[in-house]
C-alpha cells in the first residue's frame, strides 16, 4: 500500500504537491475549473498541517514561445486563491534565484504555485523527458513530495517520477480516490457490466478494448472507434472518419465477440467537420454521399438503452459524437440521461467524457468522474502507472 499525505509530519516542511491544474483556457479565461476544485482537498490538508506548500502542474503542451503565452498558469493561480480563500504566491519562473527566494521566504501555511512545468519542454523536452538534473533541482526545493495528479500518473516526467526518485513521497487524496474507485469498482464489477467506449482514435484504446471485452457483458461503441468496426463489417461510411490501420483488429474482435460488441445503427452527420451546417440524419447502412457521421441517432440511443438500463456497473470513456458542436451533442447528452436513470454504478473515465458530463450538469450524478483520461484507461488495462509505482510503500 502506498504512503499517503497522512503518513507525514508536514509542519514547517516544504511540501511539493504535484497537482493536475491542466484546465481549458481561452484568452486567459478558465472554461472548466473542475480539476482545480478536485485538487483543493489535498492542498487544504497541507495548509492546515502547517506545511509550506509548493504546487507544480503542467498546462497544455509547450512546443513554442507562443505556447508559453497561451498556457501560462497565472490565471489558474487567481482561481486557486479564490477557492482556497487565501493568497497564492505565483512564481513566473520554473527554476532560478527568483523562485528560490520566494520559497526561502515561505512561512507555514503559505502556498506557492510554480509556472507551468512544461515550460521546461521548450526547446528541449526536459519535463516530459524526465531530465535528471531538472528533477533533482525541483526536489532540492522541498522536503516531501506528494503526487496528487492522477491525470499524469501514466507519464514518466520530471515533475512526478523524477522528483519522487529524490524525496520521501506519498499520494494525495485525489489520487487515493481515483485508485480506490477505479480499482474497487472495475476490478470485480457487479454484472451486468457494460462498457461504453467512444471517441475519435481507436489506436489509443485497442489494448483497453482487448482487456475489457473479456470482463464486460457488453461493449457499446461510438465515434471513430465504432466507425472502424462498421467499416470492418463492410459498411460504406462515405466521408466518416475511421482507423485504416486497425481494421484487422476490428475484424478479429467482431469474429470473437460479435455478441458482445454493439454498434450504432443510425446517426447525424454533415458535409464538413464544423458546427452550424445542415444536419443530415441517416441509417448507418445508407449514409448519403459526401456526408460524415458526427453523432449517433435516436435508434442507436434506443438500442443502447436496452443494455444501459439493465446494467449494474458501467464504465464510460469518450463522447458518442462531436459533442463540443451544438448540433452533435444529442447522442452524448441522451447517454448521460440513460446512465443517470440506470441506477448502475457509473464510472466516467476522464478526458472528454468527463468534460461532457460536467458541461451537461451530470458531474454529481455518477459514482465517480475521473480526472484522468489516459491514466484511467491504462490503469484499468492493467498497466503500472509510473507516477504511482515510484511512490514509497507504507
């Protein structure tokens, strides 16, 4: 069992908390602060115990100077101050004398948020590449390391694995909850167990599907994943996206598990991948020329409802359509309603599905909404998460 933040005497200790404050921003405006809110419990605990709290987080990807401007963590520091009801000191530097002076002047209960760790990814990927010297430098700033960023725990980065290799370490409350919910509810799920897997890319989810198809009673597919299986069955998808490289995989899965894999039978589409154009409804076997399917239709919702409403456990990962487009949010919204009415234990596997559940007002309607998409998938696939494995055992 991994050590947690409760296992340390935090008073007057410099504690680095690796949080996941990777929230969507538009011109400096936070569009969804759920990840910030989910990080508060661990930070408050450290404050209450008299720690000097140093928070590290990434935000977006940094491949240019323009990315640095776009993915500055300063707006997050302001929201964090509001939620903690106390001033959060912001360091615009990821390392150097300015940051060191700020930390040297900290008093018990103070909170510092360090600039985006991925600023260290340009021009050389030192954060994402787990640069030894960067990891040792960050570790030198503190006495204890707490990983509370489940969403990056499947990554071998300097700000999680690197620091934990050089400091006493534990996990925070968010990570503890994620491991408990994903492990307890999905390791031995109560049957009927239904998996809803959707999204654009099948390549990211192949191993997950292979793993879950042996455990689940049914797998309901949507989005580009479903399209790949439909194409494998010989359906003419017209302009709809699918994964050419994984048609053989889809064929083999259908040959073995045709009774378990449930595919869409209708959908809504358009002539282009954009919102505001004319919406075209069609049966999946009769998609009009020059149309791409961007959402599931009512017959598919009715088909899926038979499995969802009789389920006891559901794992959902990936929107059923391009739900960020107003014209194509129907399927995802209807599936959310069905999940609420099912009475099943519903685990939402992070990423875009979590964002959709929150945006449609269903965050508190499900048993658990994960903060980590890729991490959640790798965890239930049975992979070891480097950011968790490195943490000390009790």
